[in-house]
């Protein structure tokens, strides 16, 4: 089954999924945030087939989320480190973690977020950068941006409340 490409779509969610919409990609990024950087570390953590891991790492490098750096000459070995674009994915991961804890951790939380200074548990929320107000408390809607084509403008002509 051939995978459909979303790169041509104007929707920023679709374009994002083009790069991280495959579950191994998100788990590789998660492990990179946990400090893993080498192929064998990712493979041991995920238990993914080496050919799948090679493809996903190459795709994440191509998308600019990871950078491939040599750490040994003979034999040639590489590590994969987060780029600025990759580090910018952090809020998405934290949101997925919190959502998963709320919605799917029927046996209880296996991972929690803790404030380093206070030691208190934290619950991430999405906030507006300008006002600091939580988005959940605001009624936001999706409207066409300056680069929207006519099709997207029509679809958002009666903007949905998100």
C-alpha cells in the first residue's frame, strides 16, 4: 500500500504529518528528547526493524528535525541529534503525553512530568503566546491565512470553532 503525500496540501496539520505522521517518527523524536542519539540506542529502545529505523531516521534528517553527525571514523558511525526544528516539536510530544495520560492510561500513569525545581507534577496546556491565556478557555476559530488558496478560503469561509 503506497502512502499518500500531504506535502502539497495547504493545511499546516497535513504538512506536519508529512514529516512526523508515521508513529516510528514520533517515537524516535521522543527518544531523542530522552537523550538517545545513536542508531543502536534507538533500535534497542524501540525494538524496530533496522531497515525501518534507517528509513525513519533518514526521513527525519531530510525533514530537518534531526541532524546526522559522525562520532566514529572506523567503522563510520553516526549520531542523530535534535535540530532547532526538532526541538520545536517538544510541546507536541508533551501534549501527546498529557492527553495519553488523561485518556488512555487506564492502569495509571507510567510517565509523569515533574517540575525540576519544586518536584511537583505539572500538566501541560496550550496557551496563547501574546496573552498567556489557556487556549481551552478561549473560543478560537480557524481562518484563512495570507497564503491560503481559494479552495482553503472556501472551506474556511464559515470558520469552525476549535
